[in-house]
C-alpha cells in the first residue's frame, strides 16, 4: 500500500516513456513502468529505484487487455495513465501494405485505447489520462500510416474527454515534434541529420522536454484542462514565419 498518487506509463522501457516515468517519480508519484520488453523495463526501473525513485516495472503488451488489467489491478488505484507506447516505420504511400498499416493502427491506436479505457474504469474524480499523439498528425511524407494513427489518437482523446468530463477525469494529448529517441535513431544517420535540420531550433527535442509537458498534464493541479492537444515541437506546427 502507498499514500503516493500512482501513475502508469506505457512504453516506459526507453525514449519518451522512460523519461516520463522518471519525471513523474521525481514529482512524487509511485510509477508503474509498463513495456512489452520485460527485461529492459525491469532494468530501467531498477536503475531508477537505485536513485531513490519509487518506480515498479510490469511486462505489458498494450494490445493485450489481460496483461494491461493484471498490471493495473496489482496496484490499489489508478490516478494517472500515460499512454506512451507506439511504433514508427518509414514507407512511401504507394508502397504501403495493408499489413503494415494495420500493425501501425494496432499498436498506436488500439494500444492507446485499451490502457486508457481500463485506467478510466478504475479512476476516481481527478484522474488524468495523457495520450501521446504527434506533430506528424498534421501530415507528412513517407509515413501515411503513422500520420493516420496519430490523428486517430487526437480524435480518440477528444472523444474520451467528452465522455469522461462528468466523472471529472481529464484526458489530454501531447503531440511531440521530432524527438531524439531510440525510435528516431533507428533511421540512417544521414536521414536523422536531415530531419533534425528541419527543426526550428536546428536540433531534435530531448525526451525530457516532452516528459515535462506530459508531467504538466498528469499533475492534479491541471485537472481543469481536458480534451486538448499540446504541441511540443519548437513551433514547427506554426508553419511559415509571420510578419
């Protein structure tokens, strides 16, 4: 049993999810770091505990409802849920296969829906759900399936917020711009450099920058904000320069 507020973070073995787990723990939450890579998330949770942070690990496939339920029911309550698990891969629209499209939707959309729904079923008034969409939801080339999945997350977030507002559960989304994570680093170095050069500040965001925004929306003091998408992209989503 714990008197701390309890937050769950999916996709917490690396990147934005791991940075978020650390930030929320520093903010005073007990954090359950969830990831399908059990060995990796256990090690990262152990590293954070060694630094005095209250972080537990759970091996969870966000597309498998039973594993999500088991992780949530192992704790006495759910105060905040951060749905950070996601995948990305590069493909031109004319080359996209139905299998690749379905896989993207399965992880990025269904893998957000299941943890959010199960968390909401267990939340009291004041609960917070934060989804991770993307600046890419506005459009882009070579990843139409990713664009579609993240646009769906934004729509899902708004719909959840509307249905859950009477229960005083806030649901918001953070839309990161290009961020330096293992997922983006999987691109060839020249491609990563080219993408980074397109950023307004000339470099990718760190996962910690995105985690700061997530922590803001996961805090109990921001419960009056709901149904919103917060773009954290250095201003790239603004388009061309104004006068």
